[in-house]
C-alpha cells in the first residue's frame, strides 16, 4: 500500500493527504458511484478539480468489465 501512495504523490501534488481523508479504517471508502461503504477497488482523479475519486471493489470491477 505504501508504494501505491508514493506513486500517487509523484503524479498528483498532495495526493496522499487527499486520499487519506477519504479512507475509512485504512482500506475502505465511501464509493463515488454507489455511495456505499466498501473496500477500495479503484481510484481515478477528477480532471477538473484534480480530487481523488475512490470506488468500491464492486463498482471498480464494472469499469474493468466495461472497458474489456
């Protein structure tokens, strides 16, 4: 998980702090798509605001299946 945050910091200035604010218990979030609490499954950045958008595993799998 540490390597994940190091990569994010290199790409987005202050990314780790923004993501940490959205995490619950270290590995859960409120999903941006379904608005339910669940394990983190995906991360995107809003192109306009540059805010991190966290998705649960269930919704993140929908992105992967849709793109394939």
